[in-house]
């Protein structure tokens, strides 16, 4: 079970405020943005599946070097809340991100566990997406629409890793540690983490919300069992790498993969 050492010398009011600040700078803001986007999609003429949600697009079409600069800038700045979390954990006397199991102590076990989790969730997730999109409850998800340039796939891999680090460190490791410290019950903390994960995927549609909520429940359970974020980061990174790179290689070449 994950350790939840108390933050010595830091009041619960301060911890509560810091948690809201971290979420406002990261996934909490993304959840609000996703809700606004979903409302916009619902009120737009046409069905949800006739609209597209693009995950990795170009920032400067026709200008590949400027586009690359913006891509790397976006990836780097998205990781700043993780640095803030590391600072806050260190300040409370914990060994930074090591306190939530995000370190290099067990790279191969973390990767092995992550690969198994990704294999199970990935196959079920793809089937679920195809079904909910087919019934009109989800937008067509376009994992990437980058130009065919040399840096396309390296950037997609970096984007996948960035997504996994930000989400698992903040919505699982940090948030559960804080909610435990604030006296939340394990079930309430699980619900908060899972609903938050589903919420910032709502821009994809009802399927995006439900699918990621279920994934959140599984990830919280695994974190409680293993006490480490590392395997979850590995699983999430592998899922996104396969989705991003796979779409780039298969879109328009196979009949079963929806495209915008």
C-alpha cells in the first residue's frame, strides 16, 4: 500500500490550497477546458462522430522548424506542474517524487508491469472506443495530424511520455497522497481521482469520459497495491505511443480505423 507520510509543519489548510493550485495549473484546468469543448461539440450541428478531436496537431503549418520549436516548448512547459509537485513533496520532508514511486530504483519491474497493464487496457479501450463512436456517443479521435517531417514520430513519443508523467504523477500519486493526508476515505479518494481523469478527457465525448474513468479506477487500485507510480507511467506511455504512432502509420490504410 502507498505510504502517506504526514507533512510535518504544514497545516491542512495549506495542503488543501496547494492541491487546488496544482490542479488549477494542470489537470483541473484541463477538465474545465474539456467540459467547455464538450458543450461546444454537443451544440454544434451534426453528430459527435462527425466531429474530430485532434490530440497532436501542427502549431505552424508549412513552417516545420517553427512547428518543432512550438512542439518542444509545449511538451516542456506541460511538465512544470510535475516539477512543482516534486518541490512540494520535498518541502514536506518527503524524498521528492520518490515518495510516490516515480524514480529509477525499479525500472525493469515497472516497465514489465506497465507493459502488462497497457496490453490489457489497450485492447479493451480500442474496442470500447469503436463501439461508442459507432453509436454516436464520441467524437472521432485523431491522435495525430502532424506533417510528414523527420521529427514527427520522435515528437509523438515525447508527447506520449509527457502525458503519462503529468497525469500519473498528479492525478494518482500526488492527489491520492494529499487526499489521504486530508482525511478522505480510500473510496472517496478513488472516486475523486477517477472522475477527474474522466473529466479532462470529456472533450472526446461520453466514451472518452467513461473509458478514462474506468481506467482511473484500475490505476488507483494498482497504485494502492504496488505503492508506485512508475508502472502506471510506463503503461500510460506505452498506450499513448501505440495510439499516436499507430495512427500515423495506419490512418487511411486500414478500413477499421476511423479518420476525420
